[in-house]
C-alpha cells in the first residue's frame, strides 16, 4: 500500500516486535494477542513497544466487543466510522475486512461508510451519524443530535459505549499514524486512503 501521508509526518523509529525479539512483558502481551486473533497484526507488533499501550487497547477492545449493548454488526460500524473520521488507513482496511468476513456488515454499508456517504438504513445511519458527531465534537453533541440518536432506538448507555469505542480506536488510530503501520497482507483487499 502506498503511503499517502505527507512526507513531513513524523514516524517513530521503533522496530516492530515479535515474540522472539520482544522483552518479557511485551512478549507475554503479544502471545495473548496471538491467542485471541490467531496471528500478530502489524499494528500490535508496533504498539507493543509500549506494553501498557497495547494492553490498554486490548482490554478496552475486548470490553467493547463483549460487554456493550451493540451487535457485532453495530460494533464494526462504530469502529469503522471512527477510523474513517480519524483517517486511519490501517484500521479502515482492517475493520472493512472484519466487517466483510466476521461481523456480517453488508458490503454496501461498509463501502458507504468508507466513502463518507449517508447510510441508507435508518437505524445504522443514525449510529454512523452520531458516532461521527461524537468524534468530531470531541464528545459534545447538541441536545438535538442526541435526541435524534435516541429516537432511532438507541440508549444513553449506548452513548457511553460509543465513547469507549472512540477511546479504543483513538489508541490504535493515533499509534498507527505515528508508526506508519504497514498493512497486513490479509487486509490488502480492503485498502483505503483518506485522500481517495
């Protein structure tokens, strides 16, 4: 995947880690991550240079996936929306792949979110719009914006759960920005560029 970022964008000089090269604390976290997803994504290999960062990400990610009121499809829509707003090419490709292969998100919904267009399904459209609003407003939706989200059938607890997702994706999106994380081959079919 070509790097579409400006040439003056800072890039960390930290090397990606493997279980063989990582220090003991980092090695344990990588092994845990590998057990969860079956491989060590390039994102994890870079993030583990700060074991606390990767551990916080994995914990928050797991809690969002396992302890919120959103379906797997809605979770993927939220993660994909946040990653698009933050311009994270790695996470957009990865969550598009997961949406296609594991979460049951129709390709037209995924592609619409990636393009920044309105989603046709009323309930999912409300979820995408409100997630974007929360990211762009830094957690300050208007009364009317929140009312529209709640009228679509979501709850105030769901608002807090979206904030959890934003926290998790901010960790991964920002880490990928400074690491310039190369895309894993399995995600290459869903490459995305903010410039596109």
